[in-house]
C-alpha cells in the first residue's frame, strides 16, 4: 500500500490544491480524511514534495498570517492544473485496467491459444 501512496502523492496534492490554496498541515489533514485513513502523509513527505512542485512551476506560494500565525499557503499554477488533468486521466485509465484484470475470470495455465 505504501508504494501506491508514494506513486500518487503528487497527484493527490495537486487535486486538493485544485480546490483552493492551503498550508502544508491542512493539506495532510485533507488527504488523510479523504482517503479515510488508508493513506498517511507525514510532514517529511509533504514538505519536500511541495517544494519540488513549486520549483517545477506546478505550485505557487505566499505567506499569510491567520490566527496570529504565519503560514505558507500553496496554490495550483496553470501548469499544475494541466499536469493534474493529465495525471487524473492516466490514473483513471490505469485503475480501470487493473479492475478489469482483477475481475477477469482468467485462463487456466497452459491453455493459451
């Protein structure tokens, strides 16, 4: 399960941020709530990913003060929106293929055509 989560962390972050700017800890909370606890996201995973996405031009950021605390809010750039759309299509197609593979009754070994 851990490998699956690692492979989709970027897409998950982009998806959450497609709904509006958030700070890192709030991103973690949303991701864990939406996965119903199936996936866990640590600060040690999220911060490097956010920094990489920002460096790659997929996110923008700005510092905001809320409740007396200064937090860095991340938002999707236009390039991030395009990347998310592409990754969503790819992941959905992959998931459909996996489901078909798992649901297929299969062939008996040695009985190929």
